[in-house]
C-alpha cells in the first residue's frame, strides 16, 4: 500500500490519505486526477480497470483503492 500512497501523495501532497474517506466527495480528486490515477495504478500494479471499476466508492479512500487493486490482481 506504500506504493499507492506514494502515487497519491505525488498527485496531491499534504492530504491525510491514511484517514481520508472523501477523496471524491470533497473534490480532492477530480475527474482528470482519476484518469491519471487509473493509468498510474495500471502501470504500477499490473492491473486493468474496467469502466465498472471507476466509480466514486472505489476512489473515495486509499483503503478502498487498495481493495480494488487487490481484487483486480486476483482477477475478480
């Protein structure tokens, strides 16, 4: 999860990614951020996001993003 945190901190330093659960709801991550983040995550974790994976619930927190990455790695 440290790699994920590094990617997020490179996009928006100073956010408490360990506790924040409103990255999308509070507009910390905007639509262009999500597009860039998906690309970065696909490269970093060798996963492929489908359109059904790109929903606010999966991007609102670092923990939900991590769970999505793990699920995609498992091929579910």
